C-alpha cells in the first residue's frame, strides 16, 4: 500500500508517552503508533456515525415495512 509522509504537531506529554511505548516495544516506531491510532479513531467515528443514523430510524415504521414485505411474499411461498 502506498504511504505518504506528513508533518504533525503533537503535545510534549503525548510525545513522551508515545516514546515510552516505542521504547517498551509496544510499537516499532512513532510512525506506526500514530498510524494505528488514526486508523482506530477513524473506525470508531464510522461506528458512531452508523449508530447515529440508526437512531434516526423509527422502529414501528421499520417493523411495519418488514411485515409488509413478508405478507407480500407469503402468497408466493409454497405450502408445506
């Protein structure tokens, strides 16, 4: 996968924590640690966005739509 170099500004206390994690071999280097942190944050934001969109749904309306679909299909299902 292609990668791009960027420059960031980071607070001193965060950088010290990051360097301790690299020193403890939790991450191989600063770059990998920051890359994983950004990827994790983006995943969490996507889940939050999905949850927010789902919260907008009306459960009664969705239930009625699902039941309507089943009722329409029941005429087409073979009898056992």
